[in-house]
C-alpha cells in the first residue's frame, strides 16, 4: 500500500492530544497550481494537509503558506533516506527510527514535542516504538515534562549546563545537558508514565551514570526477577539492563559498595524495546543556546550510541535574546553548523530540519530583530547542506507577531513562551508540515518512476 493511501486512511486526526486548540478533520486544501516535483526547491505546497481549514479564519494572522519543509536544493540525500526508511517502516512494520529535537525551555517542557511523539506512535497500527531519552527533572527541582514522572525519597543536587557551567564543576555533561547527584549509600529512583496516551514498554534500560569507577549495585525490587542481564561500559559511563518481559514502571535501587565510593551521578535514562516504530527525543534545558550544548563534553559520544535518523534544531531563542549590536550572526551560524556536523558524524544519512525560532520580544519591550538575522544564517546552512527549513518565524507573521499571538491566547505575557493551547497549536502546525513533506516525496518518487518508464 502506498504511503499516501496510508496517510489518507490513518491520519484521521492531527491532534487528539490538543483538543483545546484544534478540531481534527481530514480536510486537504486543493492546490491552485499543480505541484512541481522535479526539484525540491520548486515544489508547491498546499496551505493545509490534515489540519482543519477553518483555522484560516480562526487564526487569520498565521501564514499557513509557510508551514512546510522548505528546501533550497533539487535533492536532499538526508531527507531521501528519511522518507525511504519511514515509508518502509510504515508499510512493513519492521525497524526503528530515532528522531531528535533540540532546543531550550520550549523543549524541556516537552509539550508540542510530545504531541508529535504521540502522533507518530499512534497513527499506524503495529508501529509504536520506544520512549528514548528522558531526564529526571523532578529530582533536579525544575519543571519536568508532564508525560512522565520521577520520584525519590533521597535528596539530590541538581546540575544544569546553563547554570553550573562545565568548566566550573566536575561534571561531564552528556546529550541532555543535565545531571543530578546524591551522596547516600542507599538510593531509590522511581519512574512512571504520567498524563499520556502513549506508554511504550521498557525492555532495555540504559542508565547513564558516573564515568569510570561505579561502585554501586543496581536492583529493581519486585521486578528483579525479570532482569535477564546487566552490562556496563565504565569508559562511557552507563549500565544497560535487559528484562525478560517489558515493564512500564521502574523502581531502581542503588546500593553503594564501600564507604569511600564517589557519590552517585545520573545523567539520564535511555528507554528502549523491541517494538517497531519511532522514538522522539526532546532535548531541552531552560535558558540553553547552541553554545550550551557545544560545551557538553559527552554530547556527541552519547548521540553516536543511539544515532539519529532525523534531527530538528530549534535552538536560537536564547542565542538571539541580546541587544541587536551584541548579536553576531556569523557566530550563531558557526555554532549551528558544529551541532549539525555532530549529527552527520553520528549518521551521514541523517535528515536535518533547521527550524527558525519563534518571534519574541527582548525584555518584553523591544522588537527582537535578531530572529530574522538567525533565519538568514539558517537558510544559508540549509543551502550548503541540502537540508530543510521549517520557518516558524514566518508562519507566526514575522517581526512583532508574538503580540498578536498573545492577544489570541497563544503566547504568554513574556512574549517568548507559548501557552498550553499555543504549544498544542504549534504541534499541529509541525505535524502538518511533516505530512506535507511525506506527500511531496511520494509525488517525487512517483514522478521519477514514471519518467523511467
């Protein structure tokens, strides 16, 4: 069955999880002009894919014509590979795809990214997937995503690469940019899914902890009977546990071996299973910029351990939240390129989506013209690497549009962050852009096949 038929029959709703923002219907705008498929850069997108077209009048200040993956080249090796693998996964129900999305506080909250995760893991029968990376923000006493919960009777010391700079603390941050430590000899950490319709089972759990010596035993309470094996990599700092049967909650018990052992460090958890499907990992630290993640010593090492098929970059709000004269576009571009190259080293065929940050105000009072300058750098990189751009800034209405979004209940008074309805609306836009990309590449494939015949 072709992917377009699968999409038409199975994508009956874009946002069952964003009911307070959109009524889901399978309505597709007809194109005024026939799509051009010989070049990615000249393809004509419809304004809507599966979103309710009444949004045009509900939020008439939104530029829906920009809500797509814009290419600036005829071909894209990374997105070609992404489309082929995704199509095969959907049709054959075999394999896995790792999708990453990195940003700052928008991503730490994991609201619209969880909408995307939920969509991918529920739209195709027999294609679910695994949770991927999570961090115990609850233990760090900062906002935890609402779709999972960590708890512990112990007291933890939080480390965030934005606040406790890597060069000032003895912490080698990894891909998630955070850590928590505890000096106790007996430690308990519990995990459960929370407020989510998707609860991928955990069959393999990788715990990222102290690098080098790790004098702690790890047990799982009543689920210890399900532990099939434990393997540790002291050089990279992780222990992986295989369960005979999948579990959906965790009761991890760490017991210190020896009085003089170093305190326990936790850098994150990688939750995996044997189900075909998608993982969608949101990487976000409040206040983080590109410069933050580039200083995380073990970022690339950990990315290579769980390589990406797709990587979306939504980093720039904090990079550009400075006076106009202080912002250096060429530095922003160089930092973003370094982040892109790490993903390409992890997987040369990865698809990189460069997203333009949302419009925002500097100190709530001043128009932030730096976002437009970031967009110029993003487009330059997309051209150089044959990758795609999702122009959220353009979709919103460009300079100053965040005030209009606030007046319509979609942004908070800080004119940087969205409200919950705003994040869900953002998720719906994001998903519609993904579906348009799939339609575009299917038409491209069909046209190429016809030309060969």
